[in-house]
């Protein structure tokens, strides 16, 4: 018994294609040839003249499939076919309606976006025209934008630092190390005994946007002790004056959350505000002495991953950045050029700290290790590996001011103090299984160290490792800084900045 290659049923008028040799029902294959002109199975060109009839005995009965041998079976088969057809039609209608809705929404969104873009372009053109009119009336010539793209002035990866920069780093190192070796605890600094009595003094609420909420970083001004800088999940950098309880500047430009903020304050030069974020950018704003406002000064586009570390060199002339793209870079803060970019490391960098003398750089990784580099040559000086084998991310680092110790997480629930002279872990402070570290920091006197985490902020005494105080107001503390002479401790909780100190 033969079957039609199209219908799968025994043909009543069988024909064979001379091109492919396949058997077909004549009426079905003729319709297909009329519409397509090709063989239904092979796709070759086919005409009716290429079909050869298969001669059968006139007395032979036309075979019937066993399932269609009775009227009830035939009706059941037809009913099944009809049900399948109805279900397929219903599904197609659903898909059709869904497609129409998606198309309608896309057209509406495109139309709305076009209207917004057109309105913004009109407003931009009107603002430019108004500015030109004002400049013309005051006799001022137009000046180009100060928003410098540093990515156009980059040094090749792995190239050496300029000799002039190395000489400046060496000079800073010699000056600071000579003072540091003789330095004792500065008079007037808070003692561990005083810190035990610290409590909440002041809270600055409702900073940054409510959505997405949260302050991620804070930096305190050395030149103006009442001013501080914050970065948030909303991608905004805010400069705040505590004495007046006012936001002095709200700086936009980042498209994602900000990881780090910092001041560059140098006598005789304008103050710079610096930030680095998850949008792979670092931004610089400069204080305009004429207007008293901060204006965009530079955008650093060196890195191809989140910028996870930002530190200003002790000379105040260099900026250091680390990134998840497995490189770190050095930038000039005078001409805003990239001076150096490291070769690609084996692991991404998750944190950054710079030695107080400015010659050693420490970079944390997501695999528990800390890489220590010589800033001048770019060579790796050491790799610090904690004894705990459980993987964790080294998300924060801090050198002690005496330069001998490095504070960093050494497990999922503890922080360690590394002795850099021996390149080994000197002591580990357990924090409890539920404590997650967000930030570690030494104070300037090297008597105190702070740990911020999901269960608040904890302050410990250096050398004795005694826990002096545990601040739990406000819940999780995302960042922590010691104020002038460590008489205040600043922390960020949600959208608030909290200040702890001795009761007044």
C-alpha cells in the first residue's frame, strides 16, 4: 500500500513525480503545482507533464484507514479535527490582539518620546539664544564648555609614569615619611576612654532623592569643617553645610549610583569635588570663585566597568581610580590628563586605599585577596591572602596613619589588621555571623578604627582591640568617617547623616 506524500493517506488517483519519485494524490499535487510550480517535498521545479499515473486494477477497492471504517469513527475524527482548528484559531486571535496592543503601546511611547525631545530641543535653542543675547548686551564673548572629556587624552595601558610625576611622588614620600616616623598622637585628639561615652549628637535627615533612596558615600571637608559631601543611589552628589543646614550644591551627571566622593583642597587652587560611580565614570567639579558655584570640570571615561575606588594622592595633584574592568588608573588634577593605566589584572578590583606616604596602592578583589602595588613602577609589591578559605569581597580598605597597618575584611564576619612590615595578618576582630561589613576606616591618630555594617557602626581601640562603642541608631550604616580630632564620628544611614560624639 502506498501513501500520498502530502496528505499521508492512500491516494484515490495516484501519480508519481518523475523528478523526485514521490507518490502524490493527483488533485493535491496539481493544486500545489498551480500555486508554487515546485515539487512539494524536494522543492525542484515541477510541471503537470512530469506526473505519471499509477495504474491499478479496476477491481481493487479503494483502501480505507481502519479508524475511518465506520460512520461513528469518521464523525469522531471530524470532530477532533474541528476542535483542533477552533483551538488554533482562538490562539491566533489571542496572539493577534496581544500584538496589536504591543504595537499600539510602542507607537504611543515613540510619539511621546518624540514630543519630549522636540520640546527639549526648543528649550535648548531658546536658552542658547537668550544666553547669546545677554552676552551680546554685556559685551562678553562666548566661552567653550569646561566639561573636558579625559578619554581623549589617555596614556597607553602599562606605560610608565612621567619622570616629573615620579619625582613629585618621591618628594611627597620623603617629606611625609620623615614627619610620620617621628609623629606621636597629636594633642587634643579623642582618647579611647572618651569614645566610650559617645552618643548621637545630631541627625541631618532627608538628603538625596526618596527613590532610589540611600546615601552610599560621604567625605568631610578639611578646609571647611562644617561642610561635607555625599553621593547617593540617585546618582547625585550633594555638598551640605551643617552650620546653616543647607544644601550648597546638588550636582547631577551620573546615571547610576555613586560609589565614592572626595574633596581636593589645596592652598592657592580651586576646590575640586570628585565622584565615581556604577556608570563607569568619574566626574570632577570645580569651584568658580566668581560665582561661588561648582561647575563641571572633567569627565573621566577611562574604565569599562564600575569605578569601585577613588582616592586623592597626598600631594593633591593626582587622582587614583580602580575599576571592575581589572585595571587602575592615575590622573593629573591640574591638566586633567590620564597619566597611567595598569595592565589588566587577573581579577576585578572592588576597593582602593592609598598609603599615607603616597607610594603604595592597595586594591581589594571579589576573591578575598588584596593586591599591593608600587605606585611609581606599577609593579605588584605583595599579595595578601587571608587564612579563611570562604570567598568574600574585600569591599573596603584603610591604611593606618603610621603606615604600618592595613585594615580590611578578612572573612565574611570579621575584619583583619595586616602588618605590612611582615606582610601577614596581625590580628582579626570577629564581628558576629550576622554582621556584614560596608566600610572600614582608621582615624588620623591611629588609635581608633571603625567598622560600618548592616548592624550599625562599631568603634574599636587599636592594639587592645577593645570594642569601645556600638552605634545602632538608624540601622544599617553604609559609610563611616572620623571628624576633626576624632571628636565626632559621622555615618550615613538611609537618607540620613548621623553624627556621634560626647554629649554637649
